[in-house]
């Protein structure tokens, strides 16, 4: 998915695309660490403990979380907030018509008011030193006001700007992000799960060593898969949303809503800012470099990576019987060089075929046969 510089973005704000690209790179690093961690052995280790006529599945060990992970999460949030603040400052200085004085420059900040009265007080306290471009009644202040969390009628604390301020205030002044292992759900091997809606989700709370996560009759074995995730604590709350979801929701709001509205004064634009481009080298033509970038977010790439890893494992079992000569090693090697999005598309097509009435099974078998032949062709093309 290629990108381009939106027509609504003035050249004075071109640097914000690089800031967003830096945030996306940080989230990509988070995604790689997360993938390695969750795909590792024994993220959650359990042991069976007799309890009368039942057997308790008790958490015996949780794999330690890499120290770099919460540091990167904190850096990503701080960079996203910087993108907002830098945009606001550049626009305030442009509308002012000349460089701001030191006092005026210090007054430029993005508030995150949960209540309208708090926002009104914030405006009053800044009256003396605020530049005209951001003074009461100004167009730019109207844009700032329109982004405030108090406009969210139910739970304004869940507004993306409120959450961004919450995370960055904690990470800048107290501690890095607080992250813990969560257990999303437990899926028995004899259950057919087509979507997350088919399973019973566990409470959004961290797991603890010694916690009982399931009970079965003593002596009865029930094979099941644990679905772990990493949750992030929203400071000063007992809420632990999935870490990558929190990052994705806030970064998408900054890129798709906040920055366009700060710059244009209108709503979100159909021309979205790109998520990333190459910022590790200099460019004679920055616009051309941006056009070679992408609009696919790091969070979506991580989701594809996670999903494709599961799909690859399932496809090996499905394709092995399709043709004589296919091997687990050969199918695995073929799937490894297929792009994540293409692997996910394979299973999507397979599910779509099975849902067809009539003839769904036949269509699915034809698709599996085609994929098996592609794997066989790949194997035959490899040097012996």
C-alpha cells in the first residue's frame, strides 16, 4: 500500500510525517519483540494441583518480559504526543506571522481536558503570555477545543487524547509503561473457533503465579490452548487493555484525526497521512521518498504476522495429504517465503469456500489441491 503527501498538508508541516514514521518504527520494534515473546516456549507454564475431586490448573511460571519492551512503548507514546505538540507549535507560529517570543513559545501546549470547566480554566490561565494565534477566540484554539476529551459523552477518560496524556505523563515523570501477561482465553482442542466471538474471554487483568485458571475432574485430561497477550496498565486505573490495541488506537487517532484537524480546521481527510517511509537516510526529494512509503501500520503488520504464524501451522496439516511427495519440511519452507498477507488470504479463501452452499466442501478441496501443487512445485524447484 503506497502513500503520497496529502494535498492538504502544507510544506511547513512536512516533518510531522517523519515523526509519525519514527513512531511507527518504534511500534514495529515492539511488534517484533512481542512476536518473539509470545511465540516462545512456555509464556505461561501451568501445573496440575489436586483439589478434592477436582484438579486445579495453577500458573507455575510466567516468562519474564524483556525490559526493552516497556521502554519502547513509552517512547512510542512520547513520540506520538510530540507529533501533536510540534504540529500545534508550527501552526501557531505560522498564524502568528513571525517567530514567537520565548514566553509565547513556552505557552504552546496541547491540553487534554476531561471536563469543559477544566478547559475553560486552562484557557484563562494562559491569557497574558499566549500569542494571538492561540488566544481566546482564535481559529487555532477552536481546533484545539474540538479535539478535547470532554466531547466524549461517555467516559471521556477513554478518549485517545486523554489516554495519550495519561501514558506520557506517567512515562516521562515516574516510570516506563507497566506491562504484564494476560490470558485472553483458553480454547479446548475439541472446540472449533472461527472468530474471537466464539470463545469466552477472561477478565482483562494480569496473570499471577499461583492463580488457578481452570478446573477439571481429577484424572481427566482436557487438551487445550492458552491464548496469552501482553496488557498495558492505564496509569491510576485497574484497566489492562491489550498493549498493541492501545498503541494502534491512539496512533491511528493522532494520524487520522488530530493532526489533520489541527492543520486544516476541518474533519478527518480522505487523504490520510502515510504511516511510515524511509527516514534512516536523507532524501533530495522528500515527497518522492514519502510516496514510496506505506499506509499499512506497524500494528496491522504485527497482527498479520501473528495471524500468519498460526495459519502456516494449520496449513501444513491441511496440505500434507494433498499430494504424494509433499513433506512437512517442504510445505513449511514454501509457506515461510509467502508474504504474511498472502498466507492470511489463503485461509480467508478457504473459509469462504467452506461457507458456500452448495458445493462448499468441493470448492475447498479444489483450493487445497491448488495450494498443494504450488507447494510441490516449490519443492521441485529447490536445488538438491
